[in-house]
C-alpha cells in the first residue's frame, strides 16, 4: 500500500497548486506518485490542467482520480492497453465486457447487419436484434440475449485457469498450472495462519515491491 498524505484547506486556498508542486518534487526524488481530488460535487474539467499554473510543474502524466459521493473518475494522459486496464481496475472480476476495440485480439460478438471488416478477428457469434436469429450460423437475434449470455458464460468457464494471476510490473506472467498451484498453496498456507485473514470471493491480493539496494541504480 502506498503512503497517503492529505493536503486540506478552504476553497481557493492553494491546495491544488501545493499538491502538484509536491507531486513533481516526489517524482524528481524517484518516487512513483498518484493524485486524488476529493470533492463533494462534480468536476467538469480535467483534474490537472497541463496549461494551467498548477499543472506546469507536474504536467498531466500523473495518474489522477476524482473522488466524489457519486463515484470515482480516473485521468491519466498516456496510452493504455487492455492488459494493463484489466490489471489495474478489474483484477478479481470474472467477466469484463469491452465495447468497441475492433482490432484487439479478443473473443468477439459482432453486432448489426453489416459484415465486419476482414481484419476484425475473434468473432465467435453475431447479434442483430432486428432478426429472428439462426443459431446454426452463430447468429443471435432479438430474444436470444439469454442464449448468447449463456454461450459466453460457457466460454468463460472453459477458459478458467487455476485462479492465480502473476504479474511483473503491469504485465501478466504466464504460469503453468503446476507452478500456479505451487505458488497458491504456499501463499494461502501462510496467509491462512495470520490473525484476521479471512477468505473472500475475490481471494487474496499479494503485492511485492522490488527494493533498490543502497547505492544501486537498478
């Protein structure tokens, strides 16, 4: 878990300016950083304006999260890939539905009457609510949503692994089942002996941060 420090004060007191100055200094010291803006109301613009006074030092590359009573919104001005998105935001869910992403190598349902471009891969089913469907051709129509959902559930269960996900940084490291079982057995054996350890549906999360040795640049 990261160390968390709050910067508080009344409106227009200079909180954001100080936060961004501190974040920039932490980065210069070699630390990784994140910014959370806690607000009672909505916030329409970017959390860190790259062209504003508060954004000049730290820039817009800092992962920033708006936290309100209605939920959270993340901003990070850089490119992401699906693997990192799943690692950061959905590490313990069973199914994630991605809308769009035509050219990612994912299992895919193609929606609508138009044929997909030839370069779109991974289509295992088509869906058009305006048709009656033809399951012999993997075409699902209006009223077939339950059947399509069950098809996806079956695919999900068939693809289920041992339940162990190993990451180096933000990239998943493939692990054979016997290696995953060995890791899981050892960790669960030790964790279950800890006071307060309680198994949940989401399982346990273990994060190991690499430590720089004194005088080392690695």
